[in-house]
């Protein structure tokens, strides 16, 4: 099986208190292809290690699965970072200008996310 990068779907970031960072797609994520999102946010969890405070959704209802999520902190909300990687095998095409929303469990100030598309064959 070969996995081939199609390219970036878009990126987004914020430095103001927000419930999510939203990527507006610059290219479509075609049905049947692999979508991957990498996101980093001010931490919500206050313990180092594996966490589960992030989520990803899109404008057409594909299911996004967490591959990994890890928090680095000194024990205080927003003093470190949580990084997560999510994927979907798109059941439905997300069109150009469709959206992927990346959210922590509580609003945070600093967030960034990037989405990529791959073919599997």
C-alpha cells in the first residue's frame, strides 16, 4: 500500500481567547482520501503526558479520530502546550471553502492547526 501526499488543505491560528480554531479549506478533501490535522493549543490539562482535551470536526460531518495527544505543563492551565494529531478517511468530500474546526475542551488564547490530504492506494 502506498500513501501519497496530495498537499495542504489549509492552516489557521488565533491569539485571542477562542473556543476553536477553524481551517477554511483551500483545496477539497476528496471522499475516500486520508485527511490529517495537527494542532497545538495552550494546555487545558494540568498534568504532563497523554491527554484527551482536543477534538476535530468538519462542515460535512466526517468522523475524526485522535491518533495521539500529549500535554506539557508545569501544572497550570495555559502555561504549556497540548499537541494533537487527528485523521479521517473522508466519507464525504469537504469542498473548497468547507471547514475543519479544531477545539480544546475549554476556550484558549493560542491555537494553531494545519490540515493535509493523502491518497491511499
